[in-house]
C-alpha cells in the first residue's frame, strides 16, 4: 500500500468511526468507555488524525460500534452524498 492509499484508508476509517458513533448517539468519551475506558483522545485521534489501530483495536472498535469487521472496513457508504 503506498502512502497515498494509506492516508486515504486512515481518513476513511476516521470518517466511518465518527459516522457510526454519531448514528449510535455516542460522544467520544462514551465510545472510549466502550473501548475499555480508553481516553477520549484515542477516539479523537482515530477520527481526526487517521490513527492506525492494531488488529486487536479494529476488533474492539467493531464491537464498540456494533459492527462486524467487514462493516467497519466497508467505506462505500462514505462515497454516497448525504441528503438533507
């Protein structure tokens, strides 16, 4: 994976996490608690900075967001324009 693809992946992952968190009506601190009382900065880094979680953290994120791993890594819904 080249740097451009990695950056795009991280950005999309951050968008997906934030989108799902908001769908579940969770704040960053609430999601952090679901992740095992991690600091909300962990969630913020995923959403804003495109942090690169370990596979264990991917599994924990999917559980916390009530997703399968496939759903967490499926970014097709981010490509659709949002309707108001």
